[in-house]
C-alpha cells in the first residue's frame, strides 16, 4: 500500500472512437504528469488498450475492464489475461457489478481473479451490496461476496490485489455514499480480508471506493472516508471533470 492515492478510471463502453480514446488518454497523461500524490490507472475497452499504452511514458498505467477466466482455446469472444499483459496492460478490473449483473457469479469472479494473478496483472476486485437494509443484513451479503471472490487465492497474493468497494446502488447514481459510511464499510471490508489472509496482510491491502465519484466529492471521500483511492466511472471519460477530480485528489495531502 503506497501513501499515494490511486485513481482508477473505468471507461466502461466509452468512447465511441479510437480518435477520442487517444484524446482522453493524452489529456489524462498530461494531467497525471503534474501530480505527485496520485497514481493514475486508465481502463479503456480492450480494443483501445494498445493505443493507450505508451512504452515511453508510463505516467498512467493501463488496465482492462475484465479478463477471461480461461487461458486459451475455444472461448469465442473472450480475452485472456495473458493477451492483455502482452499488449502492455498491468492492471485489470475483476467482478464489476455490471459484469455480475450479466450473470457472473462469485465463483467465476474468483476464476477471473486467479487468471489475472497467474498472468501477472494487478487485479482490482469490485465488491459491494445491491441494497442497504436498516438492520444491516447487507454486511453479511458483502462478507460472503468477499470471501467467495477472494477465498481461493494464496495468502501471498494478498499483496498483489486491490479491492474496490462499490455499493451497487451508488454506481451511475446522482450521489455517492456518505464519506462516514464509506469509512465504516471500508473498515468492514478490511476486517473480512483479515479473516481470510490474517490481520498483518489485510492491513496492507488497498481499498478504493467507487460509485458516483465526481470532482466535488472526491477529496472528501478520501479524507473522511479514509480510503486508499477511487474507482471512477462516468467522470473518467469527461475530460474537464476528470482533470478537476485528479487535481482535487492531489491537493488533499
Ligand atoms: P460511476 O461508476 O462513477 O459512473 O458511478 C463507477 C463504476 O462503475 O466503477
């Protein structure tokens, strides 16, 4: 876990053209160069990864938005972790709720995670409850999801993973979760990680927050929510907003 804050841009199914992808990554890189306290990762759609990777300039690390649980063979439409590494990506998102909504189970997320680790990618594993009930049953759901998604990896890999806590109800929403609640839940996430990997390993795992992060709430989410960084959807392809967001995070420290 570094003292720099991490901001990961999840471009989702954007932008529509390669020319625009080049513009976004260029602007992101120019801004990232000004920053000392922020580590920036961009996760474009697979097809744009090679154009976004720069061997000369690694200011912004590149990740994919998922990887196949399979390594090779008859799996039409899939992209393997090794292929993603070969074109220069170093991170991958795994288990995003939009992928889970399309039918991915914890078991499949856990296989994607293993495939990513085997190929040498740093996985950013998304977890989060769909709804919050007043009596706190969502904590049990969250715990199960984390245990089932992470439980199969070796303890030594705890230092190679990043967790993104993303309450599903906040993704694509107008408002993010309240920073005080983010703090409470991120502690819970670390506690579950401690059950899996032991307290010493768990304390070193970076936990990000994602869901309706924007330039106005980013700094407070990190400061009051005490998370190690942010996973940003919509705002990561809005160039004006993303530049402001990155600068807001830079100025926290
Ligand atoms: P959002 O998405 O920032 O657009 O809410 C976050 C995510 O899906 O990772």
